[in-house]
């Protein structure tokens, strides 16, 4: 038995594991595949959106910086066209022009200077003492003197501070001179540093030789080295190029966006860590992964729960099937026992009848004169009376056994319910004594005669009484049986003081093969049969139970006038 139980448990465990595995694979595989595809498409779409945004920002700032340089050059050019060399040689006039520019544009213009064709600054307005400064050997001067308009690279110069110069060449007949202005480096640098995106995104400017034109950051050194190799082959000044690469010191993937300034002489480089640029996507991806994992956890949990519930139901159905098979076998045994009892009762009837008949013949003999004078006549008469009495009792018992054993004995009879109850109580007297159960009756004498099947109703009463005694056989108790009239119904109540029926079982006690008794002791058919018999009579059975207090069954049988067509026509004898 233990081996069979162990094999059964192993089978159900294996079945549970297989069901869980199948549900998880079938549920999670499509979810993971779809989630991966959606995340991949979303990442590509988001990357294109980020790159488009970066390109737009670079183009925007490229335009702002180019316009800034052109406007400063136009400001100086406007001065050269409105004034001549002699006017600019007057430092007070030059200082006045500088003040007007600074009032208009702020500190963008740091100074103004007039330089002759030999590189000598003949007049100067500004914070430094640069009158008569010589720039003949300066690289920017040699380039500026050969161009009508000129914007230099950022350099240190005589003041040893980073700055750059815008200049305009003017030719007044015999003289060639330059009007130049130093552009404030901080104001220019702020234009570039304003381009900050995310936590790591920043911009800087280098020329094609790789010299910084803005204040460099530590990370910009790496980006400059990477960007120089990328921009030297780029010829289109209006093109914005985006590349993904790895920094040599940063050791993580970065995005480089490059765009040309100052007619291709300068390059604006924007650098941002790839993870920072796609941080919103990363957040969305983490949320999606968390949701997917949560969904997966729910699926796994539900797979375990559903599989366990399903397998438990299968196991329960198997147990019920096994129990039903056992009960069918027990029912077959009961049927065989019933047939055997019927045969035995029939066989007993014959010797009992002979015994009673012989006792009657002996009693007739005792009436003869020769036996009248016997000393033991009285004792013989008492013994014969007892033999007749017990013989009739045996005959009644065998008749009742035959009534219960015969399945076809369902003929209707007009009888008194109270008498039928007393008869069934007499049959159960010994059973009640063995179970230590006291049977009390409260039978209403006004209960009228009723037409029902005696054997069927005996079966109902006997089943209800046996169930009550089974419930009280360990502790003993009382069984109170009463009858009364209520609204043209006869109510038969059987109330015991047993342990009661759990509420969860109350709704199932009339189901076929439902029993709480051990296998072999109960078939689960008794109450189901009672329910069917009473329903056929047009009545019903109600049950009330309180744990540790007892159970009350109430059988309600309508009187003949209320039953109508529910009763089976009375059989002719």
C-alpha cells in the first residue's frame, strides 16, 4: 500500500512539473521574443531620434557661432567705412568708438587698434598699453594684411591670455591699414559651453591642426584626438557628422557630433557618453525589463498554482473514482447479502411454521383428559405459549427482512406513520443498545393515516436512524424522534446529540457516493436513496447541524390530498 501511494505521489509530482514547465515555456517564450523585438525596434527608433536632436542642436549652435563671428566682423567693417585713417589715429576718437561698441554689444569687444602696413599699432583704445606695439612678425598680421576681412585663431599673443582678433583691411590711396579688435574669449567660450545635453554632453572647438579654440575639458582631449582623424577628410562645411566610437581613456562608448565653422577652418565637436544620450531609453528598458520580469514571475507563480490545482483535482478525481469503484463493489456485496438474507429468511420461515404448528398440536394433546391431571400441565402450557409467541416473532422478523431485501416491494399502503416509526425503532433496539444511544419519541397521536410504500419509508427511517447511531457510537447520546402536523404536511424529525456535520459537507450529504465514513463501512448511497424516495412521495428532507451539538433531519411528507400525481397508484393485491 505504501509502495502504491509512493508511486502515485511520484506520478502526480512528475505531472505537476511537466505542466509547470509547459505553461512557463508556452507563456514566457512569446513574451520574451516579442519584448526583445519591441525593445530592439524602440532602441533603433530612439537612437535615430537622439541623433536627429543632436544634429539639430549642432546646426543651431553652429549657426549662432557663425553669426556671432560675422556680426563682429561686420561691426568692425562698418567702422572702417564710416571713418578714415586720420580719425582713427586720434585715440580719444578711437576710445569713443570702442565705448559705443561696448555699450551696444557688452564686453564682447575688448579693445580697438589701428595698425599700419608695417605692423605698427599707431593708435589703441583698450585696457592694455599696446600703442606702438609691433606685429610685423605676428602670424595673424601677415595673414590679415593679405585679406580684406580676417578672423584669427585663438592665441595668447602679447597679453599671454587666450583671445582672437577680427580685422578689416582698408586702403586709402597710398596707405594700407588695419582696424582690428580683440574679441572677449569668455563671451565667445560661453556660446560654446551653453551647448550641454544630459550629464556628460559638452561641446568644444578645434581648428584643423587640432588646437583648441575654446576652453578644453579633460575629457575633450580624448575626443579631440579621435575627432581629428574623422574630420580631416570631411570637406562639406554644411555637413553634420555623427559617429559612435570608444574613448581611449573613458573606456566606454561615446558619441561624437562634428560640424564646421568659419568656412571650414574650425570644427565644433560635441561629445556625449552613449549611455547618457540614451538614458531615457535605458530607463524605459529597465522599466520594461522589470515589467517583463514581474509578468514572468506572475506567469511562473500562476503556472505553479494552476498546475498544482489541476493536478490536485485530477488526483482527487482519481481518488473519488477509486472510492466509487470500491463503493460499487461494496454495494454489490450488500445486494448479494440482501439476496442471501432473503433466501435465509425464506428458509427459516418453513421450520418456524412447522415448529409453531407442532406446538399447537401438542397444546391440543394437553387438553385430553389423561394430561389434565399432570403435575406439569401448567409448565407445559406456559412453554407452549412461549413457543407460539417466539415463533410468531420470528415470522414477523423474517417478514420484515424479506420486505427490506425485496427491491420490488414498493406497493402503496394506507398506514399510520407513528406505528411505522415504532416498528423501525423495535428493529433498531439492539443496535441502539450496543451504541449506547437512548431513543426518545414524541409522536403526535393526531397524525392521520397516509398512503405510502411501507418498505420504502422503513428504509428512509432506518437509514436516518443508523446514520445518527453511527455518529454517536463512540460517545453515546440521545436520538429524539417526533411527529407533528404543519400546514397539511406530516413532519418527522430525527434529532441526535452527535458531533454534527461540518458546514462544508452539508451541501453534499445527499450526493450519491459521498460519505465521510471509512472505506468499507459506508457506501455514500443511504442519504441519496432517502432523498430520492422522499422526493418521489412529493416531500423533502431538510437538515440542520451544529458542530459538537448535533444534527436534525426533518422529513416533510405531504398529505394525500396535496401530493396529487406525485404518488404511485396503489397496487392491487
